[in-house]
């Protein structure tokens, strides 16, 4: 059977979830598939059980997120783009509820019906309003089944759509006035929202809605070694999914992590920070693209591939960022290129892309 391009967490880690469920003897909140202890082990890894580490951020942040979802408050994960907010919300949902598919993608066009319900208009016209004619939203299903629902990019939703969540989070019920009924949330229901700090001010959350969430800021990884391990782990999983076998030298991953760290440091070494998002997720995309280029074009991996894929994946056509990168090459990379082959390849390819 051909695997989908991207498996949901509950599909990808089904064996680990089953193993944890079998071994789990700790107390569970009502409606949870796993205990909080097992949820933490699933996300942060437990080698003695054969459970891999999936999230490389702060342990305390994960613990606070789990506790939030046991409370009456929702959980709001905020932070810069590409800091694994969505991945963390997916892991939490699948470990707690057994599914992560109860998802609403927030956009400027998100409607109230997508948060609550709409109608099968053929049945509505022929038989009038009824439960059979109701088309339930992911949040409706989550309330009915006592599961975790997720809403991505909440601050991109219009204010009136955000406000529709207030009664759901405070009253834990959803009214269907056409039928004269209210759906009461079952034990285990809660909501995880995510929002990018880059979108702050797009549709600022009201104070009333903020009070219904516990906020956790997901930071950019500060530990270069952890970031390298995460990149290698993510890229290896993607390549395995595609049946591609490429050995990625740790020196190349270290080069990219160093470049990103250099360019994230504002006001240091006479460098200007880029407009582009230099997240770990972008680094994963770059290394993955380099591996595919090496495999399918039968080219040995080098620092030149990093520069080429960084240009297409991160810089795109931003002229100002190209000028800043040219300065970075001249001030920082030129010296490193004199002693290390990978940096020399990166420098030579970068010259063509950003200094010509």
C-alpha cells in the first residue's frame, strides 16, 4: 500500500502509541487515551520503551501545555514562524485523543460555519432542519466525542470568528438554534490554538478570548546541537518516506545551523538580520531539498547545495536580503572558506547568487 505524502502523527507513530497505551498504568484524566505521563513520554521520548524524541524544545513548556489541556482553559501556542507549534499541537492531540484530524485552518476567509456547523442543503430543503441535515465542524465533533480540536493561525481569522470561540471555551457548549438544542462538550474536550508572532496585529485577539487560553511561547531553538539533531531526524524521516537513501554529512548540517545562527543575531559582527524567516523548519526544508538534489541528479552533497537551496527556499527574490547575504559572505564566510572545504563551496556558490 502506498503511503500518503504526509502521514498524521497517529498513523506515523501508531506502534509507539499502542506500546505506551499497553504500558500505561498512571492515572488518566477523564476522556484521555493516555495518562499525562505517557503523553509527555510520547512527545519527549522514552528510549527504554523504544519511544523516540519528537519535540526538541523545553521540557517545562511541554509539561505546562499538558497541564493546560487538563484544565478548563484552552492552550494557545504562539511564537515565530517555523518553531514547531503545529507539530507540537498535533502530537498533543493525537496522544491525548487518539486523533489529530479535528483541525480548522484559520484564514481571512474562515467562516463561523467552519467553527460550528453548516447544513446539507439538499436534505434541508426536502426535510427541513434536522440532525441528519447537520454538517458538523471539527470543533463540533470534538465536543461531541470528548476530544482535542485544533485551530491553526487563529489571529488570521476575522474578529467575529474569533469571538465565536468565547462561548465554546467558557460554556463548553454549542447551540443549534434551528433545532432548539445545545451540544454539551464531553470530558476530554479542549482546544489548541496556534498563532505566529509575525502576524501580531493582523486580527488581535480580544481580551475576553485571551482569558479563555493559557498562552505558551514556543521559541526558536537556541542549542545548535539540538537543532542539528532535529534537522537530521526530520530529514531522515522524510527521505525514508520517499524511499530515498542519502548520507547527509553532519558537517553540512552544522554549516547551515551556523549560518542561520549568525544571521539571527541582530546587531552583531556588523551584520543585519534578514527579512526571511530563519527557522528550524526552513533549515529542514533546505537540507531535504539538498538530499533530493544529490540523489536524483547524482551529485555529491556539498556546501554549494546549501547556498543554492537556501536561495530558493528562504531568500526567494528579496533583493535586500541578497545584499545582506553578500555582506555576510564578505565579512564572515570568506575567512572560514580559507580553511574548510564545505565553507569554501558555500562561499563560491554564494558569490554567484548574492555578490554578482
